[in-house]
């Protein structure tokens, strides 16, 4: 905890099978016109849409429909959402879905009362909000991004071939989020697994950086162990409520700023994965999985001590008689075995990436310097090629 | 995470060597008259008092002095503090000190605008606040109680020989807390060690209950490991900033409701320790330490699986070839060794308790039923006698 930092996370969470009822406590705090944000038709098929519309009506709300938020929400969709909110003078944004819907709602929330183009303002010029922020609430149906309790909002611009995240401050975080693990059970297994790897990698991004014995690293290890434990149960039995609930709760704490307090962070797997996503539109968690092992093998020599700790503390590998390097390698082997067991994408080819796309992906990769070894463009190309 | 629960912790934390400067950001949000709450003269000797008074004056505040908050704040002192706040129509309560000062400030905050006697209302009738709550801020000088980010307020009534905690809701939590690990370095070593054991036991109270593979238990183990690791450094070198900062941060997260989400909790060590405190006025953390091992040995047979997990996950004990009972015993031996190494009270005799006090302590012990075995009064007497 050597750094100076602040921590403030005002999002109120309602967790469990009965959590939706708390919408009735929250909705009266906000204005009459609610923009109801969701993705495809899954919430209509499983009845959640009807339940939420009924609650909104009981609370006297006027509903502005904003359907069709895609898995990687686009700048184009964002502009449409902002227009809809402006035209209807919405008072509240209610996102029902996974991280994409929550992210999109936050990006809309900081743009409704601004005149600038939201993509240019927040994703090219990286400005902070300068206008009134419309409050956001989330009903989460997929565990993964942590968007339900943070200020992050990732938007993709297909024309510019960019997928960029902006982490806003605590005034943009959802006012409340409703987390019912049962909702996550309706997802296809591949989506669940992608979410699990997204969670795990959020933790890795904050863990594989820095060299002290920071409390945050102990907490990161705890979350990793819980995710691994519960994911192995959930892939066998996706209906296991306890496993799904632990995955959902771990996802929230993996990316709500707690485990990065007082330490440096990496985030290069996300930069690589987001670049892959910008070019291919592949599922976010799978893009992370496909580049992770080559990336970690590349940086391992520069952070041997932490990779050795990862092996013993997360995977329970016995250190007796082993060098740091041996331990570090065994840790990455354990990670690989777990990834194969739960069934994530093990390489970029599985996601449709071909060698001729590598240069474009490298162009779209933002280079950060918090990890054990700063990558240059050649390194990025090498990691991407090793990921094919 | 089988239970339904909510989580909302709006306290803003400023952490690090430069944290005090953030008072200048926070103070303008509150009214003019500030009740400055502190304990003995230590903050006058180390200069913190002068620094804070200067900041308050720069921000145009009128200071109402409320000194002399004792380590176990009394109902009598609470009534005086409420009277002072009423007479001066204070707008804000700024506690500078350890958990006692923060607890006391919260107990005052819910009583200023009420007519009832605060002890009777909150500690005998256990009512919730029914009047306007005066906002509280904390500048923490001792790590231990977690009071800086929760709604808890423990008050002692010597006449009635009772020491009782009331956990208030999120509207009573401090609006902000300033955590500078350097302040904790001015404490005598015995106080530091008592704080360390208080932290560790807060985690135990939430850990030793329930039987699932809850994410909260993994987080609890992480905090325990971090506290053990850093405490061993800090007892050798109390000036080690990194160790002291990790202890301070772990203390906050050990008792801000995170690690109890979705699970049952115990809290009997605190009930026993608080009863000892009510009779002897001994240091809180030491009262917990003195009764812990006899209590855990008593309940161990009813929670063998968790005690075995405690041994392997917290203390790194190799489970090969051992029964759950053997492991559980080795875990408690490891706990005992650590307690002896850091130098906490290992029995009640060290705290001045004699056999003739046992009945009075048992009378003052509140019996809870969240742990692996509910104690009856005879069990309490047995545990207390084993603690002598």
C-alpha cells in the first residue's frame, strides 16, 4: 500500500434471488422518464423484460425503449442512444443486460446534456464529463465486466477500428445494481465461460504489476481462487446457484477498484484483446483468453517473483525444491490447464484471426507501461503471432 | 453467497502520507460549526491537533472542543458529547483518533437531534435513529476497529456493567475518513498489537461460521494472511511504512461488511471480550485475544471442516496424511504461536481478571447463535475459566 490513493464506491448492490424487488425502493428516487436499455430479445424470452416493465409502470414511469445494444456497443449506437435520451428528456437510464448494456448506459449518461460528439469527447480526447450526468441503474444478467459497480464504459468504433475504454469517476458509477445469479443461468455456456475468463483476467491485470506485499494482492489471489473453484463447478453444472453466485460476486469485486488500491496495474491483455475485438468483433472474454498465455510467457522473466507467487498462492503448487522460474512456469501451466478445462479460446485462430490481420490489430493496440515489461510494437506483433 | 443481501458503503477514504490535505476538499461540503472529538493529549504532542485546527480555521469553521474520549467511551461521556453538540448546534462531527473516537462520534451523531437518552434508545432498546443525523468525518490514528468505514458504535456503561455495540446503517457511516499510516506509528507497541489482534479477530468472527465455499471466506483468508504477514514485520520494526499501511488497509476491509456478505457470522469472541471490558476496562484487542483460543477450542469440533481449511489456507499447513481434526488443531496451534510472537494477552489473568469476577463477566456476556455451537451460560463460564 505504498501509494497514496482514495477509494469511494457509492453504488448500492442488491444481491440474490429476490433482488429485483428492490427496484421498487430505488425507482421513486429518480424522475419520471426512464430509458430502458437492453440488448437482444433474451430478456423478452425469459420474462425479465415483462417483470421490469410491470415494475416501472407500477412506479408511474414513462418508458423510453432503447433496445438492440450489441455485445461490443458501437459509437454509432451510442450517438443514437444519446439522441433518444435528449429527445425524450429522460431522467434515468435503466440498463438490463451484461456489461455492454451497463457500459453503454454510462456512456449515454455523460453525453445527454453535452453538445460534443460522445466518441470524440470521451474516447479520442479523453475528456471528463462537463455537463449534468443522468443517473444510471443496472439489472445485471451476465457476470464478467464488473460494470455494475464501476465507472468504466468501453465503446467500439468500427470505422476507425478502435475499441476503447474510458473509466469515469464515482459520479458516473451506477446508483444501484441488481444482481440475481439466476439471470446469469439463462446464458449459453460459451458466454458464461467468456465472462469467467474476463473476470479472471481483470484480476490478473491488477495482480501482475508491482513487487510489494500489498494487501490488494492477497485480495486478488482470493478472488482468483474463488473464481477458479466456482467455475469448475459451473462448467459441470451451470445451474449450480452457489457457484454462479460466487462467480457473480467475484466479478463485481474484481473490477470495482478495490484490488488496485495502492499499487500499479498492467492492463496489456485488455489492450491486446480490445484491439482483436475492434478488428473481429469477437467475444471480449475470448479475445483476452486467446492472447493471455503468450503475453504472460513474454513478460514472465521480468516479473518472476510474482509469477512464482501466483503458482503457489493461486494454484497451490508446492514450492519445495523449485526455482522461481520453475514455479512461474508451473503456474502458467496450471492456468493453461484450467483455461482448457473450462473451454475458453486458446488461440486467435479460433476467433477467426489470420496472419494478415496482425498488423491491423497491432495498429489498434494501445501501449501501456504498468506491467513488468513495456511492449513496443514489435513485441505486440510477436505476442499476437504467438497467439495465432 | 447463498443468502440475499445488499451492500452499500458510501464512505470516501483518503489513504496515504498526504491524505490529511483532503480535509480541505471535504470540509466545505458541511456546515460552519465543527465538534472536534479526540481522546487524550497524544494528538497535541505529535502536532496533529495543531495541523487539523489550522485546516479547520482556514476553512472558516467554528471549533467546539470535545476532548477526553476514553478508550472504551462511556454512556456518561456520550451524554456530555450530545449536550455539547446540542448547545452549540454543531453541523459536523470530526473525530480524530482510533475506533473509540469514531464510535463515539457516530453515537453522538444519531443523538444530537433526539430527545431520548442515547444509551437507553440505542443500547438498551436497540432502536434505529429517528431524528436528523449529524454528519461525521474521521481522521484515524490507530488501525483496528474498522470504525472508519462502518456504522458500528460500541459504548460502555460502567454502572450497568455493560459494553454494547450498535451497528447503524449506511447513513451513519462516516462521510469520509482520512487514513495516514504514519499516524499509527506514534502508538505504543502494545496498542499496535492489540489493534492487530482486533483486526484479525474481526475476520475470524465472520469466517468461523457457515459451511459453503463463499467468496467472502476467500477474501477473509486473504485479509488474515496479509495481517499476519505485515504484523510480523511491524513488531520487529514498527516504523515499516509498508507493513503499517497494509495493516491499516486490512483493518478497514476486515469490518466494513464486505467479508460477511452472503454468509452467517459468529461474534461470540467479541461478546466475551466486551463483557471482560465492561468489568475490567482492559484494552479491547487484548480482551479478545485472552478468550480466543479457549473459545475456538470449544467450538472446533462443531466446525471441523472450516478449522481445517483455516489451517491449510491461512497458515499454509500441509494437509498430507492428516485428519480434519489434526489439521484443525494445527491451525489453532499456528494461531497461538503467532499470537505469542506478536505479544498479545494470552489469558485473562494478564488483564487482571480473577476467578471471582467470572460470574459478573458471564452475566455481561450477550449470547449469539451464528457460530458453530451456541454457548449457554455454563459454556460461557467454562470458556472464561479456561481463559484465566
